[in-house]
C-alpha cells in the first residue's frame, strides 16, 4: 500500500519562523480564509485564537500546528498541494503572529497529478459540538 500524498508542506524558512513563534507563543494554528475582506493569505494564531466555522477543512499539520482553510476555498483548491512559505513584508491582516516580525506567511500552490489525486490523504472537516 502506498503512503498517502500529503496536501501540505512548508519551506525551511517557514519551518524556522514557526519554531520561533512556537517558542514565543506556545501551540499555534493556521487559518486561510477565502473571502476578499480577510485576504487569502494564511494567518497564524495561538491555538484556539481563531474560531473555526462549520465545514472548515484541516488539510494537515506543520510542526504540530493544524492548518485549516475555509471550506469554499478548499473546494476551489482541493486539487492542489499547499506549500507554506514566508516572505518579508506585511500581509493582508495585522492579526497574524508573524506580523510584528515584518514577515508574512504565504502559500505556493502546485496542482496534483492524476496519480497523486488518487492517493491523497483524507481531510478533516470541523463541526461544532452539539448543544445540550
């Protein structure tokens, strides 16, 4: 049996920044929105610092940090590999933890081949706990 194809990876630069942010803030999470107002760059938060919406999709983890994306954005990019990268400058939002360091996370996309598409690892969809 073949190993499932991962949907998410990170560059060495991104891994270094994540490790630095984990030392400073503890456990982290990433969220990438699909709307125009929030921007479509991934945002980094302390774990639990962003409230997920029903059907948001976890496409993987980097250094133990979950990477969630808006469910509509996932439908658009479900056939692409996400490579988390970092660049100098300020992104669309000022709430991401890397912003004070003059950095911003970004994603490089690469479409999966037909063979890779048939072997993709499963994703997790968020659902809110039932009340009462």
